[in-house]
């Protein structure tokens, strides 16, 4: 079974345990969500699912995402763009770098950062229970692009 299929089955189990009726619209939403490796917002999920089943409503997407979040199956992120974005909760801990120009979300993990956070917490008399780190940045121009820009300015 593929990872996407396993995720979809997991999401379905979460909804069923919440007493939610499994409709073809909800199954389409779960499939779309399970197959994405990005951080889509509800509108993006809606548009992808609508392409599969035009009878899907945005309110069904919102209700489904809310239940999955409450059940711990997905995580909601509120990056600076003001949109609630979602990702699978079945992966390892990671942090995010958000490109302020494009909105692209890059996942990364740094053992140095993890050690430093634990060290700082210990110095202050705490154990870390959970954390999230969001970095906002702008892509640096490549050296070739910088060189071309300097030649043009001459």
C-alpha cells in the first residue's frame, strides 16, 4: 500500500471514529489531501477536490479539515500570509522556511537547532514539550545572476 493510500485510510478512520458519514465528496477530499506533499490551504484543497468531484462544497472541506485537525491527523499552520495551511501529522518533526516573495514553504530539520533549543530550555529550567520554528526569508540571487547584473550596470 502506498503512503498516500495509507494516509487516506488513516484519515477515513479518524472521520469514522468521529461519527462522520463517509460520502464520495469526503473520500475525494481525503484522497487529494493524502496525495499532496505541499501545505495547501482549504481553498487549494477545494479546487483540487472539485476537479475530481464537482459536487464538493467548500464548507465540506472546512468541516473535514477541522475534524482531522481535532483528531490529530493533520496539523494546521498559520504562516504570515494569513491563510491556514495544512500538512500531514504522520511525519517526523521539522521546521519551516517560508519564502516571503513566493509563499513557498520549505521543510527542514537541523540537529544543531534542536540541540540549541534543548540547551536553552534546560538552562532556563525547562524541558521542551513541543515547539515550532518558522523562518521567513527571501532567496538570494545566484552568483551568476549577480555577476550578470554587475556587467550590465557598467
